[in-house]
């Protein structure tokens, strides 16, 4: 889905998702990768790789486990899952 774009609010939710993963005490090397990805999202870096999208989805699932009624998190999770089903999936910021 080459025309996929995310808003500032989507970016903030992705950063929250990565923070949720960091709260799970990942190994140091993985924590550094999450911090780097957070910085890229915060600076509106235009592309995310499949593995990065999968990690964000895991973080969104953790947020949904805390608050299953969070509609915005649910919608972003669905959109990102749709991307994972596509053969080529870079994301561009809006």
C-alpha cells in the first residue's frame, strides 16, 4: 500500500506502542532499536520496514490489552495489519 500515510496522532500512538514494548523490559539491544524507531517516527521518517510494523503492532496489542475500548489504537492496528498483508509496504508520513 504505497499511498499509506499516517497522521501526527498516528505517530504519537505508534510511539506509545513502542513505549509499551519498552515497559516489558526487552534486551538492551532491542530497547535501543525501539528508541531509534521512536525517534524516526517523531521526526516523520517516511518509511517503516515490515519488522518495524510488526513491532508497532505488538505494542498496539499491548495498549489494547490495557484498554480494549481504545478505538484509535484499534483502527491504527487494523490499518497496519492490512499493510502486513500487502507484498510491499513502505509508510509515508502525512
